[in-house]
C-alpha cells in the first residue's frame, strides 16, 4: 500500500513478519529441546481435572460433534448453499449500509479547533473581541457539562492566519481537552455544547467548531473546482457549499478562497481616451503617486543610490484618488475622476493555481455517526455537483481522503490478489497438487462473515484497517483448513472411504483446530477491551480477526468436509475414479 495510508500501516506487516520468523526459529530450534525435557519428566499420571476434561471432550467429539459433521457431509449441498446464503446476506449488510464504512477509524479527539472569519478589513481589536467571546462560550460549555469536572487543559488563539490565508480578520483557537479515558463527557458532547453556547458576533462571516481529525491528512470531503475565471469558480464554490450543507451530518463547509481587502477598480472613460490617456499612462501615474517617482539614480562608493520623489497624501482610502490630478500627454493637468470611473469590489486574499489553472478547494467535515464521506460523495455525483459544473463551465475532482481512499483500494486489490496467488503457490508446493489448494482456500471468503458480524455486534464501522485485517485473516484461517485436509489425506491413504475419512479427520483434528484458533483469539482479546485512545486505531483489526476466526473455525469443520464430498461426487460423474478403488480423491502428482 502506497501513499499516506501505506506510511501509517508500514510498521504492522514488518512486526508481524518479524514475529513469524522468530516463531519459526523457536519451533524448529528451541521447541524440540523443550519437548525432550517435558517428555522425560512427563511420566506422572494426569490430574483429576485433566482426566475429567479429556473424558468430557472425548464424549463431545465422538458424540454430538461427530453427528453434526456427519449431517453436514450427508447434506453437503444444503450445507454449502446455506453457508453461501449467510455469506451473501452478510455482505448485503455492508452493501445496503446496515453497517457503515468509514475510510479510517476516528476515535474521540482530544484537540478541538475553532475557526473565526470576520469581514474583510475588520480591525485586529475587533477580531480579538470575537476570540474572547468564543473562548467565553467554551468556558460556559465546560461549566454546563463538567459540573465541577475539568474538561479543558489549555487553549490558545492564533491571530492573523487561517490555513493559507492571512489578515487581521482571521483567527483560530486550539483547545486541549483532558484525556478521553479520564473524563466522563464525550468529545462530541463538548463540541455540541460549545456550538450552542456561541453568541451572535457582530461582523463574523463564519465561525466553525470541530475536532482535529487524526490519521491521514485531509478533510472528510475535499472537492477541487478548476476553471478559467476565479470569480466564476468562487460563485460555484459558494453554491456547492450550500448544497453540501443540506446533507445530514455535513458540517463546517468552507473553501480556501476567502475574500480579502476591498479592491479599487479604475476604468478609462471615453473622455480620457479623447484626451490621449491610455491604461498604461494612468497606471504609471497612479503608481508614482503612491510609491513615488524615480527622479535620478547615481553611483556612490560602488553602490547605486535611487532618489524617489513622493507626493504628500491628504486624506485616507479612496478619497486620495478623488483629489488626484493626472498629467495628460498634451501637458495639461486633469482631475482623475474626469478621465476614469472608480468602483470598489471585494478581492481575494490568496489565489491557488495548479498547472496554470485556478483551483478552489471546497471542504467539509462529516459526523461519522450520521453519514460517511463515501455516501456524501456518491450523492453529490448523482445529483447536484455535475449540474453546478455544467452551469459554471468548470471541472471538478475529489481529493483529500477520497483520493487516499481510491488509491488505497486500488493497492489493496492488487495486494489481495498477490497474497492469494502466493498462498496458492505455497500450498501447491506443500501438497504436491494443483487441486488441493482450492479445497484449503475455500474457507477464506467465509472469514468475511465473522468480520462483518463482529463490527455489527461491537457497534463499529468497517474501515480500511478492517480490510487489511481480512487480508491477514486469510493467512491465518487456512491453517485450520490445512490441518483438516492433511488428516483427510492420511485417512484416504489408509484406504478409507471419502465419507469416513472426512468425518474421521474432523474428529481427529478438532482439538488442534480449536487450539490453533483459540490461542490467536486469546492473544487479541485484551486489545478488544482496551479503552486507551491509541488502541482505538487497532480495534477494527482485532475485531476482524477475533470474530473472523471464531466463525471460520466453526465453518471450516463443516465446509471442508462438504466441499470434499461435492468434489468427490463431481469426480464420480466425470469418471475420474477407478471402479471399486478408494484412493485419495485429489491428484497427488507433482504440480
């Protein structure tokens, strides 16, 4: 996986691979010595509990469990149809949004942020007053919710800059909350209370309050609008913001092209042209009036000295222009207002260009309990966004987390395919058969049942980490299938029938299959109940593996025997079995 997701997840496979290599070393070099020592001193009789447990496990294995596997084998077509139906229904939960999918897990944040945008040209003192009013609203929310409990550790404000924009009308407040596990009030409740406590601030164009999102950078929704005329793109951005605000869960919509100070637009009139003025002449004289005209340059001590003549200015703002005189090409002095028209309009504080084109980013955060970035993106593409693009003759694309999501899914598809091919190659080499790996790997898709049901039971949304967990789960659940198929091979080699071999193999390897899965589940259970903020990022992986292993452990004991029986029936129909022989069903020739 490349990109920012790959950077976040890089440590996970490296640690897992290192641990597996260490376990191989322990298995082949250290474990034999331990076994030798335990066997030498293991002649004493089992304890009373061990004897009781073995008797009970034996009765279960040879009684209820044997009848269960025999029933699954006898009704193998019904068994496979039922398990496939469960798999389809489970995937349907995801496709119909019964269970949500969020790109990256978002545990409650401990840092809140308020963005304040006043009207362009607002004095710094007025912005400071607005900041104090927002901070007072936070203190009121803390008193209302905390009831004596400390919720805020510290807060600080930054004036004059907001993202890439600068100006005295901009401010930002960052708030550090107490640790999530040490307070009783949820972060979302604090954000809601802060928003409700905000007063109406005179001159404020936009005040947004939210939490700083963790994980890969970028907003939940980031739409890049591209076009020729920046003013047209701005109108499209404003319309898009209004459209996005109508979707449930979408909040703090904004764009990265804020209005700056007022621009003065000077237009040459017909009278001015008749007097010989041009746009260049007027521009040069206006620049000289405000910046000064260079009267002379001369060298002194190897340095160039510039003499600039400045005009004394009387008044402020646009009044200076109204009192200004220009010199015509004929030498006459004419009032500026006689040759030009002057008007004011709001300008932009910063303009972004990519590949020579004007670009505006329209962003928003999404309440993941209400909706998700994928849902809103699909809804916008279905209705609204294409119409805006056609109306203003602009193009658009989804960036930010949407871009990361598309890249990660593309990489996961390739990685999943490579992983399955590698598993098949290893199994084909070990079993010396091309067909055997398919029986072993048939259990892999059924791990999805446990993964999806686990997230549903635990109240978690599926994330990119859940999908990565499914890929890891595929490499684990085949272990149970390998154990079972190997025992079936051994029994078939002794001349047993397929029915007797599959049922007997399930009995023989029940303890091994359970131990293989339960030890992994036991190792992950502490993580399932961890409440720290850092553990919340790994919970989707833990849920996927714990529930996926739990479900696949049960299914492997019925799906593998049933699949072997179906394949044996198919071989009979195709005439690939010798009459009266009971050789192993699958080819034992080399690949």
